[in-house]
C-alpha cells in the first residue's frame, strides 16, 4: 500500500514538474512575441502621433492666414559687399608739406547693417515703410594713398514703397539719408606725410530689394543699390585732425543678403519669452 502511494506521489510530482516545465517553456517562448508586440505597438503609436503632428503642420502651413499686406514691425540683419570709389579734391593747402594731388581711387568694402522698418498698408497689397538703419563697414581692398579704415553708420532716416506678391514674395524700393563716421581715415600727402582727417560725410542711398518668406514670419532678404557720400569743407587746415580745405566724395554700388523677421507687436514678442505667472 505504501509502495503504491509512493509511486502515485512520484507520478504526480513528475506530472507537476512536466507541467511546470512546459509552462516555463511556453512563457519563455512567449516573451519574444510579447516584446515584439509591445515594440510594434509603440512603433505604430509613434507613427500615428508623427502623422498627426505633420498633418497639423501641413494644415497650418497651407491654411494659416497670411494677409494681402504684411503690416507691422520688421527687423533685418544684412551682410553687404560694396564696390566703392573715393574722389578727392584739395581747394588749398596751408603749406607745401600738406599739398595733395587730386585723385580718384576704387576699392571694396564689407559691411554689417541692422535695420528696423515699420510697414503700413495703403491699399490691397501695396503700402510703404519707414524706419532706420545702423551698422559698421570696413575696407577689404586698399584705396591707395587714402586709408579708409572702418566706418560707423549712424542711424539713418529710412523710407520706401513695398508690394506684397502672394504669400512668399515681397518687393521693396527705398531710400535713406544719414551720416557715416570714419574715425581712422587718413591720407598721404605728396611729401609722404600721413594726415588724419576722420571725416563724417553726409550719406544718401537708394535701393531695391526682394524678401522671400520661408515661413510666415521669416524671410531671406536680397538687396542692391547705390550710395553717395559727400564732404565739401572740413577745416581751415590749422589742426592735425582735419587736413586743409578739401572736398571728399564717395560713390558705392552694393549688394546685400540677410534675414528679415516680421516681429509683430513688441509687447507681444517680449511677453512670449517671459515666464508666465
């Protein structure tokens, strides 16, 4: 009797062990499939989310409202290359040591400008803008006996006309008036002496431009134009800063490439970057 009980007990244990083994094997076989199912689920959910996200972006890009005229505040950062000619004329000299022969010399400049403009609608897609430009320029090619050095463009008076051509293009035509200071400009006399003149000539500029909007509020800017600077009488030649009585004129042709941001309302722009209470 005891023997039969032991045999039955052993049989039950073997069956139980076999059942546990099969269960473990089935569980171990199911683990990769579960991982695969989880991974597939995550992948499909991610694809669904990305599809929804891009779909929303496409809707915003395609149907977000862009007015016929882009009115408001605009800020432009411009890099410019200039083909420039300086014309010099001396009316009189205080001594033979300060005599300078008339000359005309062509060279090149590179410049960086910061421009603010406010665009105002007149009718439909047409309007005008007002604003100011400031910046700094430097010679990249020598002007011979005239050493230009760097120049500082003081804030100008800026105005012009603008036409918005659809959602992506904007045409501009403008002019500005101001002054440029050349603190390190000097000139070499016929006797070989360097004289510092540091002029601040008046400046007048006219330009045309094209803005291509890559997003609703950001545009790549292309501009080209003409600039004239003139200085008639500096001083009577009695100081080292200004040399004699001279006439100095400059004529430049330039092209510029930059980025324009339509920044809308300043208060709204500032509030958007401040922490919310």
